[in-house]
């Protein structure tokens, strides 16, 4: 079963699954080669991946 935050996300902004299972949604998404991690140069082997990270970083900060 998917976590509620993934199953109810109307924008499909979240993916969940077993990285060791090639048939899981997240494995398929990462196989596309577009997943990025923050501070990859630190060699920490994170398990949180971002997609289109460079586009999000280029967006201006909102002013409240």
C-alpha cells in the first residue's frame, strides 16, 4: 500500500517504492536518469531524490 501522502497527491509530485525492486514506481522513475540528490559531492549516499531540481532552484523565491 502507498503512503497516504503519495496516494492522495493530485499533482503526482511524490513517488514511493523499493529501490531494490526494478518494477517499483520509484525505480522506474530513477531509471529515466533524471533523479538528483542534494550535496552529492559529500558522498553520503542519500535515498531522497529530486526530479527537475535545477528548474526548481532557478525559480525566484517568493516574498511573503
